C-alpha cells in the first residue's frame, strides 16, 4: 500500500477518529465525507470484496453441511420470499417443541476452540477488542470469509450479499435520513466502525512494514490471514452489518465464579428465521434457548405454529431507527416498541440552580447540559405529565427562578415551549410522501417507514399539547400562585418529584 495512503489513514485516525464525537450535524457530516474519502483511497489499493450473490444455488450444500454437523432442521423448510430466505414449518408445531436445534460445535463463536490461534491471542490481549462487544465476532467472520478452507464455508456462502444500514448507504441515502434523529446516530455509528477498521488496518500494516506502530504490542495479527491487501473496509463493514443483524450471545464453555459470562455468536440455520415485533415477550412465537448440559441451541416454539407458517424470532425492544442502523431494515408493520428520541438541553449561560434541580430530578446527568428523552406513546399516555421527564425538564427550562416550577404561569409557558418544539420537529417531515414510495431503493423504503412512524409520534405529541390548558394543568398535578417575597419558599421538587418521573 502506498505510503501516502497510510499517512492519510494515520492522520484520519489521529485528527478525526480518536477525537471526541460531535453532536453537531455539520461537523459530523464534514467528518463523514473526510472519512469516506480516505476509505476510498485505501480501497483503491486493495483487493475488492464482493459477497456471493447466488445464495439459492448454495442451499443444497448448506443443508448437507447441517446434516454432517448434526444441525436438526427436520421440522422446517427454507424458502425464498420478499424478506430473502425464511424458515417455515413443515408440519404443525406444538408449544415447547423446537423448530431448529444447533450443536455448539456448529456455531460460529469467539469461544470456539477451532478458530485461528492468532485471532484467539488478539482477543485475549487487545484492549479495543475486549472493550467493544461484537468486535471479536466481526473479526472472526472476516477471517473465515478469507479462509478458503473454513469449516463454516457452506454457511458463509448463504449469508445475504446485500445488507442495509449506514455502513452500506450511499451519501444521498444518509442525507435522506434528515430530519430524523437517526441521521446523527448513523453518522456517529459510521465513524465508530471506521475507527475500529482503521485501527486494525494500521496494526496489520505495522506488522507488515514495522512502521507506524502506535504502541508496543504482540504479533498476534501476523498469525492471521489478514493483510493490508485483503482487509478492506468493504469486507469489514459487511461483516459488521451481518453480525449486528444476526448476533446472539451464548454462555462460554468455561465459567469462572458465579457470574455467567457469554460470547457473541452466529448460529447457522436458526438465523434464517426472520424477526417478529411484539410488545410482550410472553406472546412471542418462539424463544432462543441454550441447553447447557447438551451444549446446543434450540429455537423453541412458544405459540402453536401451523404447517406452512413462517417461523419468527422476537427482536426484543428495538425501535425502528435501531432496526435500520443495526439490523439494516425497518418493518412494514407497526412496531409496538417504537420510540422517538427527543433531544433537549440548556444553553451554556444557564443559571446553575436549574442544572442542580435538573440533576436532583433525574432528568439530567452530572456534567451534562443536554440529554435525550425517550417518547413511547403507550407509556406516555398511561402516565400524568407530572411523571414525564421531558415535561419536568421543560418546566425548569422556562422558569425564571426556583419558585416558578409548579406555578400556573410556568406550566403554561412549559406547554408553549414543548408545543413549539414538537411543531418545529414535525415541520421537518412535511415533505414526506403519504404513501411508501415504490420506484426507489429498498433502503429508501426503509427510511420512509422509519420517518413516517416518527412523524406519527410527533403528530400525537402536537395534538396532545394543543389540548385546552386546563387539561394540561390537570395532568401536571397541583399548581400554585407564585409566592410573594414575604411568603417565598423553595418548591418541593426533589425527592418526591424525582420518584415520580419515569
């Protein structure tokens, strides 16, 4: 690799990727473009990584591999549909039966005794690898992809070639995320993964050339198949997207002490099941279960499944923007756990008493001037305003002094403040089409679904705060007139109020 390209990577790492991440969209966008430009230069010096696109032709070999590795799939068929590949029931499946059973020996996990020795050494010694949850599995997957003799090759051959999320988005798609909070989150996520990639690339290059060593380390990376020629960002970002969308955690083989430790894992066959969005895990169709004595994973059926029905796995409490960023898709159906992330903060010249009160109320963390409030509609509607964190923040924001918090005038000002904020945010979605666009990329469809769901939450908030002020005051709880100088006393907004805020 050209020395000037490596120097660009070193400068990028030192001047951008290791600097504290900004929340300013303009600064983040400028950094994003600089990162992509350096990554393009690096890529031009490397072997091109192209994921295999003929998944269907590889299915027979995968099914045969499953049989040889004692993966039990007798109760399901693998079919192709609009989601890609899916599992469907061959026969009616009763509760507590299993759809798929996978022995630990067939699972791709960092705790396996079959992985490359250099990787194992790196996992045990490198601080970044140990600190970043899925990083070891991403490296392991990339290494197995590069290994023509990988034990998991038939499984790797049926992984989806097209993956979504910000790592694979075009510049136009990234820009189209605006005004959603997902725009900033996606830029930060891209930067986060690029930092890991450049860190490992420089480590690999240093071991090849002996130059640009950041600090004394062992030579674990030299014992792997990674080279500065084959370790491309295309490979690393694809592996990151695959892991983020399919990862499970399983107990480690060796446990020390009473606390159970786990490792990230990709589970062949079972990860062909698509996600189910349910608000209550007790009504989920299935459950991933690790049978400790037998050292195997089972996809247990928790609700009866009819012959021909698709087998689904609950995705958990993932909002739509999390699904897009980390799993590369947004569901067409309503997501019962979807949220809107409301970012509010105090100006730099804010009186100190407001900051202190905000911290006492639990609506602001120490040493912070801004925070993100989670808005989930069913939770919001089930509580009076006096329990809502962003509402208490708003009352502090508009208060003139510490005696204002629950005065009628301050409650009115707080209502006007949040109504203006929600209306302003909603105005950013006015150009969104009423129906999902058809003649666009699949990613653009996902972006529309995410933004449309966010728009509905903002519309609900605007409608709520447009109610008569008497309704807002009633939900706020008791209000009082502002004390005179003779009767002035500090309002009780510490322990009692803090205990009420959800």
